[in-house]
């Protein structure tokens, strides 16, 4: 886990941060995609963490909701909020907007 330098007081550590291979180790503010796998922390992941990542301008943020078997896909960060949020069922193939070559069907992975 690598912290995301979200603010002077907060450095959340996402479950997965996809970053360019040549990025130096340390706080990652340039990750094109950050993923949280959420079970008991869903409200925090969809609220506080989403806001922190949007403020940092992380282009795409996924919250994999283990209970509902959906992925909350957040894109288009502006003014500390994601302007587009959609729910994708695990049976649907999900392609990243930030990394178009990344495509996954969670029902085949989890």
C-alpha cells in the first residue's frame, strides 16, 4: 500500500493504486486509477475517501462493494467532487476510462 498525498493532514492508503512503473515510491498523487475493496467501510469509502481522491484529482476511483456485488465508479473530479458516479454490476465487464486497456468482469475474479 502506498499513500496518496491527498492533503496536508491526510494520506489515505488505497487497496490498489495503478501507477506508471517509473513513478518513485512515496505518496502517489498521479495515479490514474485508485481502487478500494469495501466491506465494513463502504460509507467512508464512498464519502470521505471519494472526496479526498477527487480533491487530489485522481481521474478514476472504484469502490468494490463486496456486500452488494457492485462497483461504484467515480470519474471526472471537479472542485473536490466526482461529477460522474455509476454503479456497475459484477456480471458486467468494466473498462477503466483512465486506463482503457484495463477491463475486468469481477464476477470472474471474485
